[in-house]
């Protein structure tokens, strides 16, 4: 089993990865927003790209928020505890999703799968 320091380091590493990914995505969107292309087909592709990048940016922001919350929970000594039912999330699930805030049971209920 990993100790808390190792876990915290992993989470911070993930957070830094996501932050650099997000700034790259934001940069790309800003770049594409620059000089408008004359060609309609090209413009359509650019708009589509922006939509994809927006969705990516949104997903990345969500993950960043989740990791930040996980670090906060770690500070409060609540890491690994399900935020919905208070049960232990379980090491197996935390190994796959280190920033998970719900146990398998509650996550299934929320995600509906
Ligand atoms: Zn739960």
C-alpha cells in the first residue's frame, strides 16, 4: 500500500500535467481564434477544432478540480472516504482513480452505469 506522501506526490504530478495540458489547449484555442481564414471549409474545420479543444479543456478543468479536492481531503484526513456514504472508497479503486471522491457503489449510482 502506498503511503500518503507518495499519493500526494502522485496527485501533484497529475495536477501539473493537467495544468500544462490545459495551458497548451488554451493556447491552441487562442491561436486558432486569430486571423480568420478566408476559406469557408477551412473555417468550418477551425470551428470544429475549437469545439474539440473546448471540450478537452472542460474535461481537463474538471479533472484539475477533482485532484485539488482530493488534496484538500488529504489535508483534512478524509482522503479515501466516500463523500456520499462515508464508507471507505477502497485501495483498488483509488489505485485506478487516485482522485476519486466516491466509492464504487455511489459512483455507479451517480454515473448511472
Ligand atoms: Zn459511497
